[in-house]
């Protein structure tokens, strides 16, 4: 793609702009490998309306690391990609566009509106797919999926019909999260809770038929945050063990305003310690009350509904709401009900003491109230009793629970299993119908009597109904219903035997923990019921990317980060390395732009190392297997390469992305760049050196293996250098993984070079800590050296003199006076310092700094042992103190060691 000379400057934007189109055009994301083992990963489909956010960047980076790794290992790796039709979000986008033209959805027929959505999708939808390309995601774009494609519609329809036939889908009247802004039911995931200033109103509910409480009162006191719902109250609940109300359980209350007579029921939902211990029950407008109502024997069909789809008051079935309240918006109705209760004398005022010590009576007690909002409409969600389609989630949950318990599905990290079981074992029916126009139309038709006929086509439904006229259900399916089929419907099911092709189960699913129940668990339910097998063998749940201070990112806080901006600044490879290195078994990641910059510097370090190697004639290796090596340093680096590959294999097997990044970073920067290239410089620089050919062959092979091992995390720079270092028969993306054959390991060579590195490092550290001038070349004396150490010193004297600035090595006794003393293995190495530094001044400096560090250590230990500090300080402050303590302890240890070395 370019000339072979590596440019002086590393330019990520230039490289990324060239390589991604090349890979995609050549079909390298899904190369032809007919005899290879299949390996499949499905991408959580982003919304067709979406754009790349930092959570997507994390999720997709981790998936790409896995798929590139498996592709390099020779698998027929398939990464399924596509977008979700996103019913509510997409309909809102198109309705908003119509609104800008002064139009609304209802100005069009359903078919005309859906056509406009498709038009928008073709013109503007799927922006995120281009952004995933910028991140470097090697997805199977040639088979891109959309949840409204004809084959997907067929799969969704079949699943609905089959589940209905099995008795697992049914129509029922239950409470749903109703969004009055969107006029549809929504899922729990689309509900956001916010704490707002509200009120607690206290009312007298008069007992009927002369009943009284034990204390003589002829009323029950109830409290509520939603007074308007009393227009549809159907009971008052008290705890079965609450003696204050035992005399009136089963008696009646006559409601003010409506005059409705309702029973006093005993139910453990009522908390004797909360308020008066009595709770008004409105089963048609509260989820807890709905369950209380059912336990009290009230059938859902008989529960009263006092609101319409716009959350305006409508007449209840018993016709008892006075006309003055009908048509009021729910919050206006709240004010009207409170005013009426006050007028009638049933409001119990709330007494407060003013600053002046006087008593003041308020209509209500001020309270902070958790209030549900629609995440898109921002409307207050209303629990609303309505007829909807439901999936018997309890029945479908049985197989996934067993699969996780017996290990057929592995959840990583395992700490999520407890949460999974808790939710699945207490699962509620799943409402799958939505009152929208955009989405999978429910395949149900009704006759004039309201009987439902579920079928693949209207003709089949008509045959079931005996040919009577039918009307199709207006609703569409919850988006999560169709996406639950993603692991198999994307691959041709039901027309293709995806199990026979080895594509089901998928090998792994990577997901944010926040959709464990909304998507992951539902894929388990559908896959196990419909295909009789788990949808994936492993489920990896990653954490959130948080702001630098640990707060959750949100647009309202203004602390979100644009991953595309980070790519513009540092390159996709650096962002990907950050995500991989920071992902530690599901723990949340704190955003740290400094680290991303550091990983860009790491890429630059590799770039410069490759330029250095190329400058000495080191290029592409001719072998996948390591070349023959005779010198200790070459044997050592071959062994280090193999051990690194083994560490990476282990990290991938355990889904330890952070361990993968740490191992390849340490090997590349420390072992290869800092040590190996330094150790072989004399061989490269001496013309005609006898070890030159071997060393160049080994260095070229190791550099190739670095590119292979680093490729899953940093695909762009590695592909570029792969081609710059020489002509290749294939691209790096489809090359072969590193051989990890332990037969190439040489323990003796490894031990010798590791010993040399340890000794050089210790001498350099000692010189630095004692302020020895950098240019000073000093003699090195050794005592108590074994025969092996003496032999090593003889073989590595030149390297020691060059790398540690040593001026000769002697086994004679060291001169008297101050000196630095270094212990490596059994030997003690002595560097005389008389006349080189001011020993007394140096001792004083070291002692002063050591004492200061010790003082700070004690202060930090005191702060971290203070329970008040740990309880009240922000988490970030506690973590900062812990890190500072670790740093100061390490600093004190270094200073103490330097003092000891002076002798």
C-alpha cells in the first residue's frame, strides 16, 4: 500500500484512513476458511438512531480484541453486525422532523408514516456503523443485519405465533409503565427515577355503618403522594398484626368525593411503622396496589381505571367520579382533589414550627419523592391498567436458570450470578406490546366479539376464525422481543440450520451489565426454548466508563466524552489500548485522557523501535517458528516472546483484558525496546560481527510476533508496520498467531540475561538515588561471587561497562571509605564513591527525605484508619489517599535502601 521506508513521524490519522477501507474491500473481516473451526460473536445491535458514545467504544473494543485474536488463531471468526430498528427512538426522530414542517404523525395513514420512517432510515439511519469503522471494528459488514429486514420480520412473526401456540404468549389486563407523552407502554429500562420536591397529604377516610377503631375514632387516616388517585381507590390495607385496626378489618370505608364503599383488608404490604400504618389501595394505578388488590380478590378486569392515554381523568366503571373532575389533567386533578378534601373537612393539616417558634399548619408535609420519568419523553410515567400482550417469562426463565447453575452458560465476572438468579427467580410477566406505528406488527387479528386469532398471515387467521371479518392488532412488539432473537435470526434462522453450521450457540456475548435482564437473559429464554440450546457459551459483563472523578457520565452533568474526538486527538489504537488495559473483570473504568496520551506514546515507541530495526537491516521474518539462536541474549528474547504469547493465551481464556494489555505492553516496551535492542546494539553496529545474521533474524522474528500479539488491541499501527518491514504474502489481520512451543525455551540463557538486567538496573538505580554524575565511569568490585556469577561477569563485562557505566570489574577488595553496595543473588557489588560525591551531605539529604516521607506515611495511615474519613469522604478522595500512601511507602523504602547502600 506504500513504500517500505518507515517515516520518521507516526501519524495515526493517515494510517487509519488507509487500512480500514483496505481490509473491508478485500473481505478480510470474514476470510474464506471452509475447513476452519467456526467461532461466532454477535454485536449488541446499536439503535439505528444512535451515535458512538464511550460505552459503545468500550463494548466494541473488547469484542474486536476477541474476534481479531480468534481470527489470528485460525478460526473462521464471524462477528455479526447490525442495527436495531429502535421503535420508540426512531418514531420520535421522524415525528420530530414532521413537527419542524408543521405536520404530525396522525396527518398520515399508518402505511404512509412507516414509509417515511424507511425513507429516513435510508438517508440518515445507521450513522453509528461508520463510527464503528473508525474504531477499527472488524465486523462482517457483508452480512449486515437490520431488525426490520424481511427475513428478520419472518423470524419474529414465527416466534410470536409459536410461543402463543405453546401458551407462552397471552393477552392480559395488567399495569404497565405508561408514557403519556409517547402514548405507549415502555419497559423498565426506559424509565428513569428522579428525586423531586413533593408532598405527603394526610386524609380522613370515614368508616361506614358506625364502625370505629379501638381508640374510638370513626375514620382511618391515610397518607399519599398522589391524592388524585383516590378517585379510583378500591380498598384500605392494614397489616394483619396491627392491633389498632383489627376491629375494622372486613368493615367498609365510605370514600369522600366519590361516596364509593371500599373494604378494609389485611395485607403485609402495609407497614405499621410508616405513617398511620394504613394504606389506600388503588390497584389500577400503582404496581404494589395491583398485587394487594389481587390478593384481596379483586380481578384485574374489575380494577378501576380513572385516566385515559393522555393521563386525563375519565369516568370509572362504577360512574362515581363527579363531573367537575372529568377531563382534568392528572396534576390539575391533584390540586382539585386536595381542595375538595379540605373543603369537606377530610384534610389533616401538617403542623410545623417556624423559626420564631410559632406553629404553622400546612396542607401537606414536604417530602422528597422518587418519581419515574420516560427517558425520551421526560413525561412522568403513570402506572396504567390496560390490555397488553405478555410473555410467560417465569416459565421461560427456568431453562436459563438451570443453564447458568450447571455451567452451560458461564457468566464473567461470577459476582453477577447472584443478581441474575435473584431477578430470574422473581421474574414478572413480560409486556411485549407497544402502542407505536414503527416496529414489528403483532400478528393477531380480532373478530367483532374481541376474540384474537394469532397466525403468520391474515389468511391463516381468517381460516382459524371461519372466514368472519377480522381487524388486525394496531400494536407493535417491544424492541427487546425482536432483539432477543439476535443470536440466531441474524444467521438465517428459521430457514437455515444455524446449529448444523456450528454458528449456534455463539461462543461469547460481550455486554454491559445494565442490559443483563433486558437483552442477555431474554436471549437465553428465547434461544433455549426455540433451539433447545444456550445462545452463547460465555457472557462477559463489562462495567461503565465513568468521568475522571468517578461520577456516572450524563449529558445533564456535561461530563460525557466523545470517543471520536479522542480518536481525532490520539488515534483509535491509543483509545482501544486504554479501554483494554483498564477493563478489569467488569469493574467501572475512570476516564483518564492522560493514559490515552500515554498509550499513544507507547505506539510511538514501537514505531521508533521498528525504524531503528529497519535502519540496521532488520525486516520481515521468513518463518512463523522462531529462528535458530545460539547467543544467550537471542535465546532469552525468543523465550520471552513465547512466554508472553502463553500469558496472552491465558488472559484471553479468562477474559482478563487488562492482563492481556499489561503483558504485551511490558514485553514490547521493557523487554524488547529497552533491553533487547540495547543489548544487541554492539552486534548490529560492528561491521561483519559473527552473530549479526542470527541476531537480525531473531530480532525480525520477535518484531513480527510483537505486531501479531499487539494486533488485536492496536490493529492499525501493527498492520502498517507489518507491511513497512517487508514484502508479505498476506495481511497481518489474517496472519498466524504466535507459536507458544515451550521447546524453544532455554532456562539457562533466560536466567543469565535476567541476572544481567537485574544487575544493570540495580547499579543505575543506586547511581541515580545517590546523585552520582551521569557521565562518571566508576570501577565495580565484587565479593562472595560464585563460580557461575564470575563466569557471567566475564561473558557480560562489555555489556556491563556500556549499560551501567562501569570502568572495569574486579574481585579484589574494594578501597576503604564510603561506597554504594548492591546485592544481586549471592554476590555483593561495591562502587567506591570517595571523591565522587559529598558522602556526608548525601547521607544528610537521604535521611531528611526519608524522615519526611515517613512522616507523610504516618499521617496518611492515620487518615485512612479514621472511620469518619472513610465514611464521609468522596470515594475518589479515599482512593487518592490510598494511592498516595502506597507511593510514599515506596519512596521511603527507596531512600532507606539508598542510605543502607552508602555503608
